[in-house]
C-alpha cells in the first residue's frame, strides 16, 4: 500500500464533447414527425368534434374549443420543430454521443466498451421515407440508453455494423 498514488486530474485538459461536430437528423424525418402529428391531431379532432356535436350542453362552445385546439396544434408543431433541430449524434473513436432537448440540452455519451446490444428499427411512416432508428443498449437496463431516429436506412445499417464490430472487439 506504500506505492499508492492518487494524482489530481486537470479537468481543463479533458476532451470537450461540446466541441464535437454533431450530425443532424435527416430532413425527411421532419416529414415523419409531421405525418405522425397530423394523424394524432386528426383522430383527436374527429373525436372531439363528435363529442361536441352530440353533446348539446357543449355545442355553444364549439368556437372556443376550436381556438384552443388550433393553438395547441401550433404549440405542439413549434416545439416539435425545435426538438427536431436540436437533435444530433456523433460517433468518435471511443464513444457515441447523442444530443437532444428543447429548453435544456442533454448530451448522452456512451463509451463503446459499455455497449452490449444494438438494434435497428423502421416504423411504418419512417420506412416510406427510407429512414430507420438505431437503439443502443448498455448493461443494467431493459430499455435502450440512446435512440437515434431519422437516419437513412443505409447509414443506420453501417452504424449498426460499426457498433457490432466494437462489441466484438471487446469479447
């Protein structure tokens, strides 16, 4: 125990993830988001319309409900667009980074030696646009640690192969 050394690390010299150039999501992913939101708001609008038409007590408030519905729609689209623009990902020699968040920006950094499983998913709408989502799993969780949506399918397959290669090197 006499040879124990515990030096202080100069944190100003550590690599800065903030300086990494993040790749943005594919522009077609915004179309996927819009189709999903349109579908959701269409279903909610039809349901609300049916309730308003058949409930005589609420019929006088159709105009007010319509205004609230449209304002809510605009707010959701606005924040969805902000969220889309803030998302980004990067793959470095030793780790993968994913940035997201609207008000507070979160950056997840996962070293390759922690990656245990990688999966590639294509949703119905995403498949139409040729996009996929990569999910990266680490030890100790039942859900993925990073989900990177809106990547061209070919690029997503290449990323999956890269990560699988990194996992194989660990074994």
